[in-house]
């Protein structure tokens, strides 16, 4: 679960970008793995999500949000949870 203390709150202007997201209305199953999904299935899901993100007009805002709230699940702004974690802890990613 995202760190709720980092969420921007009820200020509508903080969330307006979501209405322009390429993923809007596509369903969360493309961006969030079911429990236990691994290997080729997981990789295929990540690639499909990243294709949507690649053409998204608010990709930067989405990624910025995910990094700010330390979103622990799913593809946000074109990065998986593992890729976002590596940005927070580059030494761990190179190990």
C-alpha cells in the first residue's frame, strides 16, 4: 500500500492529470499483477502496460506521483515496482 501520509490529499488540482492518462478506463489488471504471477506472464503484462505508458501524455506526472508516495505495486509512469525501487536505492539495484 502507498504511504498515505505522502498522498497529496483532497486538492483536486493535484489529481487532475489522471483524467488525461492513457490508461484511464483500461482496467487495473493490465498494470497490477495478480498474486503469484511470475516469469513470462508477468513480463508480458509489464510490457503491455509499458506500451500504454509510452504514449501517455501524463507519464511524467504519473511517475512523479508513484515515486513521491512510494507506490509499492504496479506499473506507474512506465516503470515497474522493481524499477522504481531501484531509483530509490541504486546500490540495491546493482547488487
